[in-house]
């Protein structure tokens, strides 16, 4: 009988192989009990944002008892999300906060949901990987120009442009005096951000404004802002705020503006000139007068003091 044992063993193995083959082919022909899979592709469990959890959703063809585990690239279980939960047919949605069974954030990398169906006696690893990313992007401000601009709508130095570089694809935002004013579409690693000096459609008043850039990646990680850089909104400015002269004497005052022409008014005199050094004649009567210079609807003023001539 001993000599027939090897033959029997071989026959048994052939039968087992045939049975396994038939079972495998049957599984191939049988519709999957799970359809309509939707799984978030990337998230950050530490971003404190809308993308700090991953959603896992699918539809069951039939009611079953469901178990779900998260596994890493080595098929090691890092988190058991669901254990033997009865579920009706239809769509099921679960969430994962990127932490293991001990409550610690898992290492960065790719993870897959593994679904066990007790009634079907099947375990299915969903083909959709979830990437855990906890590293914030780094953004560098590479250029800023001009440093002085005038958002008055005449298309002359109406905006400031900031050039940047990010170490990974990310959305870039511009902060003005600590408040977000621009959020770019797209996630290019290099580009520019433009700011037109407006809020709610209105040009901001003249003054110094501090600009910062920040970047947020696909997972939701927010990087550190760039160091604040000042820019100046200036429409028209008189270099001298107080001018002392004599009756009827000519005097000069420098006018700074991006406008092509400026208008001026002093006492009863009015006129128009190009920006630069403005040459005017003082009133004949001693006193204090207001000099007003206007460019594209914005004005600046200085006091002209006309003193009596010395005896």
C-alpha cells in the first residue's frame, strides 16, 4: 500500500488544484459585491482643515456583515475601522482620521482599505490608494515690483506683482496686512500673484501695506508665510507739506504721481502740469493758503505761507 501513497497524494493535489481553478474562474465571472467605489486620494490628519479625514465610500449589492481595515504597502493592518457591522444593501460611507489603533498618526505613505464580507466569505482590497501627507509646502518670494503703485484705474502702475516658487504643487494665497486678499487657482510650483490694491471693488487709501505669501498643498497642509514686505499705495504726493515764501514770489514743489497730468489749485489760481517739479507763483497778499494737487480723482495738500517782506 505504501507504494500507492505518492500516487494518491499527487491525485489529491491535482483535484485540489482543479477545484481552486474552478473557484477562481467562478469569482472572475461573478459580479463584485462591491461597486461604485469612491475614496479620497490624499489628506493630512494634522492640517485642522476640511481635508483632515479621508472618506471611503462604496455600494453593496446585497446586505452583508462588513469589516474594514486600513493596510499599508506591506499589507500590514494599521487600523481596524469597522469590525463585523451589519449593513444593508446600498451605499456605505466611512472615514479614517489617518491614525492607527493606538491613536498615533501613521507615517506618510500610501494606504488601502481592505473590506471583509462575512456572508460572501470574501476579502477585497479596494484598488484606490489613500496618500497620507503631513509635510507643509515651503514657499519662497522671489520678486516684488513695483514697490510703489497707484490702483486708480489708469493702467499706469495699477498693480503689484509677486513672483514665487513652491517646493511642491500648491495653491498660493496673498495676505495684505495679515488678511487674505488673493487665492490663486491651480497648483503651479512657480508663478506670480497680482494685487490690484482693491477690496470689494474699491481702491484702498494711500499708505504702506505689508504683503505675505502662503501655500497650501493638495492634502491641506498650510506652509509658513513668507516674511512681510512693504509696498506703498500712492496716487499723488507733495514732497513738501509747508512752503514759506514772499508775496508774488515764484516757488517750486515736487509732485510725485504715476498720472500723465495733475491739476493744481492755489488761492484763485488753477492750472495743469506734468508730475515732477511744479513751479508756481505765490499770492500777492500775505497769509496762509492751501495748495491742492489732484491726479485721477485723488488729492494731496500743502500749506503755503506768504510772509510780509522784511522792512
